[in-house]
C-alpha cells in the first residue's frame, strides 16, 4: 500500500502466523521497515528466528517478562525494556513466568556505514 496519509491497522487486520507456539502479528511491512508483536504463553519458547541480513531488529517488552537469547547469551526483559539485535543474529523468545509475555518488534534496513 502506498499512501501519504496516516492510517490505523486493527489487530484483526494484522497478518497472523506462528513461530512454534509463538503467536505473531505483523501489522506493517514495506521496503523501509516492519512492525509486529509476539505473544508467548507461560512455559513456551518460540522458534529461532535466524536474524535478518542487512537489518537491525528491536524488541520491546509490552507486558509480562521474558528472555531473549542469541544462541550464546540470554537477556531478561520486563515491561518497558527493549533489546536491539544486530543483522544476522539468531534470536528467540522464552517465557518462564506465570503470565503471557508480549513483545513488540520492529526492524529496518542497516545504514551503509553499519554494514
């Protein structure tokens, strides 16, 4: 969609897909960026995302708490925390708490000076 007018994307209009037990909703994607959410239920772990060539991705913990890992290290996030993932770094979400965790994620192209 090409538009110069802001618009709302309703939850029901987001593209829904699963990465293992991780419920993903992608609200927006174009050549410049993407944005969505992941919900992981207590005790579950999402599938490994292999990372994105040429793009950074940022995760923001909207509610609950969870761990993200890069294959070597784990990073604990609680509501209000963010985690920045460099290009091509594999990652996944773990929920070891008693409540669902919701992570928002966004990514976009790497600047030429960062490649």
